[in-house]
């Protein structure tokens, strides 16, 4: 028995059943220990950003913490972008990062890096294990930390010698500490504010995909208040049967109009809304200067208790059909291909209870009207804005929900960040349909340039925004990773390809030339 064995046995005893991995030499003893425990599902990702993105998607759809196995500082650095997205989504992720043997660190080996620094920049909890005999207890506390406060990024750094040196036994993670709650006075003040005509309750977290949404709707209806959600959230229910919740917009100017004149904005499970960036001549936050901002319950507090306490103050109105999204499937569109029509076709053909991972970026705006009319489904969005989220997040969602269709709406530019995830989809036989919107460029950057007031685009700007010359061949890229791919240029082609993907299991890719 060595430290690596106590680590794996502790993870299993603590209920961690999945490990997304991209290991290096300093993790070889952990790999050997995992090999002795086939009850742990180990999934190889060919890039560290795929590892972290998959762990994020797994937590969003299962509520369970997965482990990641990452190489020392540079490897962990490659995982940083999607750990940032996971942190913004408040996903629980347990990172196991190897490091050089502690006695080897002083020799300035090529891969030596600031493991603690790179971890602390994105993790809520970081610890370096000091000896093999402490691996089990440190691992148990790391699992507890990842589950705390509704989900955190926890990173345990294990010098290689703590893996191979002798150790015995395992530990079991304790339950996370109880969540904080607002005071009775704070609840009463928020309830009074919500009784004002035009007041808004802004919610996030499990309210958007569990029965807590029903409670939030009943209490806001009783108070005569509006119920809203941020634009970028980890997961929300959409389509037929979903509770009607107003979704904020991407653009700050649109949100200024949405919140104009609201006497109070009560936050439950979320933070004060802000513009994605600062823009010349526009404020950073969209709430009206005269709006009273009440930060009642942050995402790491007890959201369920808070809503129940609000309902006790405000009452609960009965809900009617008008409070839910009706089934209104669009007809299959024909003729010339447009992104709006693609959204309608997806809505018409996608089965009940699918999972939609949305990194369509500039295409998402045009897809949304159709997707709102789809059968009920869960939608996952890019909470941290760091692109390369969609494909690996879909891997994690598909591992968490093997009996549900997963559909990824992906831009061609952002998809290139983590296209290695296609290989993992193929190897694991995941039921994921990838729709690539090939507009041959970073269209969102063109939009942002205009939003900044720059309307003249020259050769250098075009060279930095365009993804062509040569054009990316997503069908060839998919096939090279073991995924069947097809390119479509009209609605008949898309309808046939998407219908086939919905009818069969396994990964498929559809390149939409737009």
C-alpha cells in the first residue's frame, strides 16, 4: 500500500466515481492505483482544457463532484480556462495535480513551476500534501471542500514521492458545512421590497432547473413581482413545460431597458448583474440608479431555505397554464439555410429532455427563438466567457446523463480550442450531436468591435477575425477524431442530418455553412 492507493480508495469511499484525466510522469503511481480499481471510471481527454471542461459539465448535470488528474504547473495551466468557467458556474471540481518529488524541486527541472500559484489563481481551496501518510486525510478534505458552498474548485497537489512512499488506510469525506442563511430581518425587508409594483426577483442556481422554480414563481406571483434570471447561467430549463422566467439579455443596453424603473432588485442565488465588458458611454451595471439593490442570498448560501422564508412572508399564488411555456413546436423549415431556421429545425426534431450545451456565440442570438419552442430540455451556457467550453462540457454532460441526448451548438472559432474532445466522445461512445456554425471567423469579435464604436475594419483586423484561407474542414476534423461528420448548406440537408443524429446513438457532427 502506498499514498496513491490511499488516494483512490479515499475518493471511492467518499463517493467520487469518475476521473477525467490527462496525466504526466509525476502521476504514474496514481495511474497505477486507478488501474487497480476498475470501479473508478477513468476517461482520457487529449488536452487539459478538455479535462476541466468535462468535469464542469459532469457536475452541472449530476450535482456530483468528479476528480481530474492533471500534470504539474504547465498542465494545470492548460486546464485554467475551463476551470474559470467552472468556478463561475459554481461547479464542484476536485483537481488532483501531481508535482515533482519534494526533494527534487530544488534542482529547477524543466517542468518545475509554481503549482501553488497557478492553483490558487482559480481554486477556492488548495493544499500541498506533505507526506504519504497524510494523502488520505488531505484527499477527504479536498472532496469536502469541492462539495462545500454549493460547489467549489478544490485542488490537491501531491508531490510524486507521496504517491510511491508507504501509507495505509483510507479516509471518508465529511459532509460539507451547512449553508449560511440570511437573517429574518433581511428576509422581511426583501419581502417588503418585492411587494412594490415592478419589483424584480433575480434568481440563479438550482431555482432554474428544479422545483424551486415553481416556488419562486408562486411567491413572485403572490407579490406581483417579476421573476428573472441572468443571461449566462450554469443550467436552466427551457422549452415546453418550463416555468416562465424572464431571461436577461447579453447586451447592456437591452438590460437597461429591461430593468428601467424597477423600484427594487432582490438577488437570490446570484450577484448584481453587470455588462460583459465596459463600453464607451454605457454604465457597467444595468440596474436603474433609483433601484434599491438587495443582496439577499448569494449563490453559496441556502437558496432553498431563503425562498421558503420569502414564501412564508409573501404567500404562494396558484399557478396556471400562463405560468408555463406551452408546447409550440415549429414546422420544419425549408429552402435556404439560415441560423434562425436551424434553431427551428432543432426545436422540431430534438427529443424531450435533451441537454443543449450552447457555445454558438454570435449564432446563439438567432437560435434562441426556435429553441424556446422546443420540447422541454436543459440548457448549459458559457458562464465564464472563456471559449472552448462547449465540446468538453458536452463530454461531461453525456457521461453524467447517458440516457439523454446531448446537443452542442458550437462556433467554428471557439470549437477549435478544444476539438480534441471529439476523440473522447468517440472513444467513450457518447451520445453527443455537435452542430458547428461555420461562419469562417470570430463573428463575436466583429460585433464587439462595432459595440466599442470602431466601424472601419481594415486588413489587419480582418486577418485577426477571419478563420479562412484555408477554411477549416470540420467534416475532416471530425472523421480524423473518429466521429462521423457531414457538411450541409441548405435546410433539407440539415433536417435530414439532424433527424438521423437524433434517431441513432453515438457521436455525430454537422457542419452548418453559414
